[in-house]
């Protein structure tokens, strides 16, 4: 995976993302797309918006909350487009995001 900052403004940061994913576990795909990340509510909610493929918008909302020194992160994913393609993409994202959240948890526990 290669991620580069394309533009930074007071409203968003735009990234160019190049990935390598395995479709159905054995067909390599190398999508490249831009994504914008908006801080919707300071230190509480960010939104990731991208057109992963033409006519396939992806919106991910991350909401942070916490108490007693613990942080809870909730992820909401919205895909709009062809149901078959959305289903395949959601399956790939689910696997990748489980790994991401596991790494975040391990990193956070090493900080404390």
C-alpha cells in the first residue's frame, strides 16, 4: 500500500492511495484512487470519502468516545452502487479493517 498526501486544507486532507488486494483470495487487483478525510467534530468524528471505482462512492464515518482512560471507536461504512461489487468490496474491507483495528489496539496498549 502506498499513500501520499495530495492536498491539505483547513477542511480536509486529500490522499492518493495505491493498494494491492486479492479478489476472492487469489485474483490480484491494484486499485488507485483519491480519498478525502474530514474532521467533522474535533477529536470526536472523522469522515473518509472516496470514489474507489467510478460510480462507487465509499463513505466511512469514524466516531470516537471514551471515559475512564479508554477510547471507543465506531466505524460506519456506506457503499452505494452495484450490489455485487459492493458485496465483494465490503468483504475485502471487513478483513482489512479487522487487521487495522487489531493493530490500533496493540499500538494503543504499547503507549499506555
